C-alpha cells in the first residue's frame, strides 16, 4: 500500500515536470522564445531574402552597423554603397545554393563609413517543403581581435628596439629569395666594432640609443634596394637585391661607406666603426649556408681589417673547417704528448750571459707538423682549452728548469719566463695551481717570472689575480709594454718587477726618433721605479748596439738566440 502510494506519487511528479518543461521540438517552435533569443543575442543577426532584401535586423545588428531596423529592413544588402555588391551577390548565391559558410572574415562598413572586421556565418531557412526561403546571417565584430593578432604578427616580424626585420622574419625573407632569384642578391652581415666596451662603460640606455640610430641609418642606406634586419645584439644583416656576382664587393663597400660615421647618443659622439662581410647568393639554396659564409667574411674583416667589408671566398670556409678540426684535436693534444716547449734565451747585454729563458709553446701536429702558437693558442683561448694547456706548459717548464739546476751550475740563477693568457687570469684557482706546480718541481718562486700583457690588468678581477700571484713570491712582468692604454696605471697598482719593451719599438730604433724616444722614456721610468727591462725582438746588430748605448740591460730576439728545444739550451749551459 505504502510502496504503491509512493510510486503513484513519484509518477505524478514526472507528469508535472513534463508539463512544465516542453521537449526540444516544442521549445524551438515557440515563436516568442525564438524571438527572445534572436533579439537578445549579442551577435548581429539578420535575415535576407532571395533578392537580397533585409527581412529581419536585430538590435545587435543595429549596434554593429549603425543602421536601425526601420532603416535596414526592406533595403538590399550591402547597405553601404561603397561595399562590393558583386561579392555580396556571390555569397548570397552560395547560401541559397545550400552552401552555407562559417566564420568568413570580411571588412564591412558602418553607417558612418568606418570599417569593421566581421566574421560572417550563414544558415539556410527552409519552408515546409524544404526549399530555402531565406538566409539567416550572423556577424561577429572581430576588429579588436584581428588588431591584436596583427600586432602579434608585427612583433614577430619587427625587432622591438630598432624597427628592422626581426631575426626570424628576416630569415623567412632570405629563404624566399634563395628559392626565387638568388642570382641577383647578396647578403651582408654587419657588426659594430667596440660596441660592447661602449655599452659596458656608458650603460645599456646609451647602447640602445646607438643601436637605434645605426638601424635608422642602415634602413636609409639600403632604401628600396633590399631589406635590413637585426640578428641580435649589435649584429645586423642586409639582403641586397639587384647585385650581380661581379659587383658584390662594390655593393658591400658602397653600403659601408653610407653608414660608417660617428653616432651621437647620450649627449656624446661615438666613433664606432662598422665591419661587414658579404656573400653573393648565387648557387645557394640553404639559409644556414649563406649566413655562415657571410659570418665567415665578417670575422675575416673584424680580425684582419676592422672597419672594412670583406667578400666571402672558399679559402675562408676551408680555414673554418681546419679551425674546427684543430679545435677538436687540440682538446687531446696534451694527453697525446703532442705539446712541446721551445725556450728563447734572455741575454745580459753587458756580459753576454744567458740570465733566463722564455718558455714558448709549440704543437707537434701529426699531419701539419710543428705549429707555432699563433695557429692554435687563440683556438685554445676561445674554447677554454688554454687553462689545461697553460698549466701543462708551466708544469713542464718548471720541471725542465729544475733539471737544468741539477745538471748545470750556471742555471742556478736563471729565471724562467712563462706567459699567462687572459683566460688563465680569470681562473680562481690560478695562484693555488702555480704554488702547487712550484712545490712539485722543487723550484723557488723567485725563479719563475709570469708575463701578462697590459690589457690583462684593467679589471678588479685582474688586480686580485696579480696580487695573489705576487704574494707567492713569483716575479711579474708586463709583456709588450707600450702597446696598451693602461701601462702607467698598471705599474702603480700591481707588483711588477720587469717591463718587456714591445718588439715594434725595437724594430723602429734605426728608422725614426719616435721609437727611440719611447725606449729612452721607458728605461728612465723603469729606473725610477726600480724595475728591470727586457727588450724584445732584437734582430740586427744596429738594434743591439743602440740598446746597449741607451743602457738597456737585457734583451731577447733572433739575433741573440732563436726559440729552441730544451736540448739546445742544455748545450749552451754546458759551455758556460
């Protein structure tokens, strides 16, 4: 009885619910509800008949297009006269041919003539027989969305600082050129010489102003002849069109001459040079290949002739391949026992006695033979291999000095000079490594002289490293003295004991009074400060005689002794 009553009661609730909430068919057949949906929609909704006359125009359409329902109904779309009637007729024909479309983007015009970007969708309205009687159109205002998307596209295409093409977009432009007409195009890669120093010294705001000014100048110089972009930092690229293979060099020089002049920024004028590398695009289909070749030409310009434009040639690529090969092999050269040391005598000019030697590194390459330091030390510096290489040189030369001490009495006062590289100076463990090597070899610290160039004495880190090395008791020497900008500051701040006069001044002794005056001043300065002097690069008897007459105490050079293996130095020591 109870269960039945409950069941009957439950069934009654279902019936009530069914009466209160009509099914989907009755819902969408309810004209009032449909009217509420159409006229309350935030989307512009309108109905167009076969002849293109507006039959329905909801309030959202009024707000979007500016025409009231009274003004729109009975008129033919498009209402604004300057819109394309032919396009409208084509779209209307498609809709009545039962080919509706969705989210079709078009620019329409409001009543006041202002443009609006809309996404249009259509739905066919059929009669009881299924024939299409009219078309319902829905338009959504996407003006803001499209503007935001275009802004993002613009940001992707345009470098935010300079306004030039951004890296990614420029590479797309270059790729299209290579796939199209590569025979009349050239790629130029440019770099501002010394920009990093200016940026570090005067601040990034001045650096940004320099980059912006340079970009404007570059854009103006390129004009309609091509496109300019920024790869990043102070590196720029230009795609020049209408350039024949034989006119590549001329095009590069012309571009450089139009932009290479002082730049004003931060209330100052900066004489920042520009180096460039250019490569003709003929025969190239890959962006990476063209970029690499232009970069190789730029590196050639920066290293050999800063402020010029160099044209790529195959020799540069061959050298780059060899460089990569040497870098790979250099990493294991110490392990394979291919690093050898030669020693150049340092001579007392008054007595002719050998007072010391400078250890100079060589690489006994299995294929290329004995390589001088200029061939591989810069590679070691750039890859970081110089740290291990430098310690190896120091260890081997200290062991050799100890062996000479044990075998030859004349070697007991001899000083060993070893060069330090900039990368080694930045190693926090340098002083500890030097101390350990001296202890291991059994060499007194005062018998070791470490040589640094003037540009390696400019930072606080350099000062700290030099102070730590000086505290060990080793001697410190400034190599190539007179070629840097910080000579006097370095002498005042650091515990140097020796100056080594650069070979360029020695070479000019017999040809001009300027170099002689510099050497005289250096000798006078060193005497006042209690520093020893060694003249480098002595190659003629005239130079030697003049150095003696000026009072120079010690010297080294080919005339006095070439760099030679340890066995040859042993032979010299055996005769003294």
